[in-house]
C-alpha cells in the first residue's frame, strides 16, 4: 500500500484488549507509515494518553476493568485535541450515539477492513492537524505582519549568517537585544532554517504571565485543577510539540515557573496543572531577553542553572542606531507593506532621510515602523516629508536662533509621554511592574501605551 506522506507525522494509540488484533493493527498501521503505540486495557491506555501527545486514538468499547465509554469520557475531560475512533464487535445504535455525544470522531463495528480503517484514521488525523493549526493561527493572528528581515549592513548580515548556522541544529537558542530590535523576527528565521519549518511556531510573552496564569498557559491543566476549570486544556508546550516555542522576555518568568521550565529542558517532559502524569514533548526553544541575564542572575531574579542551560547558542541583535545603513531600506519596506490601497510609489525626501538616519531610535525597528506608518497616514500625497515625523530634524537646532530653537522643542504631548516612558523603562532596566509604579499607572495601561508608542511590549 502506498504510504501517504503526512502519515509519518501521525501518532496513533491503539487501546485494545484482544492481543492478536492489537498486534495485527500495530504491525499493519506501522507498515502503512504511522507512528504506533498500544495499550492492552483502558487504564494503561489512559496512562499513555497522558504521557504522549497522540493525534488519533483507536479505542475498543468492550474491555475488562474500565470500559471504552468511561475511557472516552476520561480522555475527553483531559484533552480535546486527539481524535478518538471507537470500535466494537457488539455495536448498537444507542452505544454509537453515546460515544459521539462524548466526543468520539467516529464509531466502527468489527470486523473492520484495514483500508477502510486507514481512510477514517487519515480523515481524523487531518481534522486533528487542522485543529492544531487553528489554535496556533489564533495565537499568531496579530504576529504575521512584517515577517521579513530587511538590512544590508555588515552587522545584520553577520547576524543572519549566525541564524543560518544555528537554524539546522536542534539546540535551544538565546536571542539578546534591546526592545523593538526584532528578536521575534530572528526567532522565526531560526525556525524557518530548521527541519521544523513546517511545524508550529508558538510564541509566549513571559512578561505578560503572572504567578497565577503562567502554569495554566504553559503547561495546560486538567479538569477541576482550579475553580472554573470545567474542562482540560492543552498548554503552549503541548501545542508546540515537534515545532518551536519562542519565549520572549524570559527574564520576566516567575522563579517557581523557571524551575519547571528547567525540568522540561532536561527531560523533555512536563505535567499539566493538577495532573499526576508526565507528558513527553519534542520542542525546540528559542528564548529572548532585552535584559542582561547575567545581571539578573546576580540579583537573584533569574536562576543560574537555567541561564547556563539556555545560553548555549546566543544571537545578539544590534540596535538600529548601530546600523544606520538599514534605516532607509527598512523605511521603504514599511511603506510598501503598510499601504492598504494598492501599489504606490512612495518617495522619501533627502531632508527626511537625513532626519531618519540622525535620530537615535530608542524604540529601534518597532519605533521606525510605527513612525513610517503614521507618516504614510498623515501624508496627503505619496511623499514622506520631514514635517510628518514626530521628532524635529537635527538641522533645526543647529541653525535656529535660541528663541526659535526653544519653540522647535515644543513637542506633541504623546511624544513627550513616549520619551518619558522610555526613560523610566531604561532607569528600571525594563522591569514593567516597577515602571508602572513609577508612572503611577496599572500594568495593563502601561502595556497599552507601549504598544501604541511602538516601545517594548
């Protein structure tokens, strides 16, 4: 039989108490290209279900001990991701209806022809694959723009060469750089240069996790793990199985969660919140930080053993001010990609180019993108002139009389607010909680302002 290419990625769990049938299915399905595991009873099947991320489960209804309906209910309460196909030699309409109500993908009556079974398995696997894709698309829906690295400077080309060398390995990567430098973009580049390119790229901003939500978001939870947990949920580690998990602002991760992250890196296993069983995953991690992690270690904010574990392959992203050759190419790229009304040949005046290149860009590439986007919206024609920039060009200060220079420094309120927030963040070394206290605003409001101004998020 011809092997369907996608089958080599499909993991099947067979839960069947009849040994001859179980072993026959194992042999034939493995021969057809599936990855196959098996269990002789419901209890063992549940243990394996908890320990690995399967795509499809073949579940017998009549088994000693825990019967198939009870196993189905338990599996569905713990995870809705795998598709479950039930089969039995004593089929009734009532049993079939009950199984479908409990979340089974299909109900088959023994004996089952192998080609018919494989057809159902392939359809179930396709549904499972689409489910994973839909979940990841929802996570990524706001992260798909500007998915391209633009730059001709030697420093950025050197970074890209490092990415090409690190990508094909399976080792974890640490990306360091200032806020807005494009760390996630380079993390995607590492993923795209790896053999996992066709698998999930899952992102999580550790700075937005707190002690109460971190475990559930990362590890998932079982039904009843806490108040309101009416059903089980897969965490980001499970969603990233066989793919890449990008953990931004890793320095902001709570210390107790760091301990569990270290265990995953060392063993490749984790437990859902409230669970009693280990789950195995194959995940490549890419970490990012805008802080010096060694300083965080010395202050007791980051575990030293975790730092040494993730600091094997390091990529340092230079700030935009150190690669001014990239500012104009990036500006034209952002003009092209942010235009909603079709192809327009935008121009940037020489005076504007000089002003863009002379500015220090404390918010790096993110700030440049937002500046160009704002200018293109304000422009009455497809020309970016210096008056459309939220900062004054340097020559005004150099040539104007003292009184004029003082007037020229009168900025819009939002520019003053942005610069003040940036200064506070630098003073507190990027710590969002401390910055919010200094600014006397709550953390949610701070994140809203950071996003609006194109600063660190």
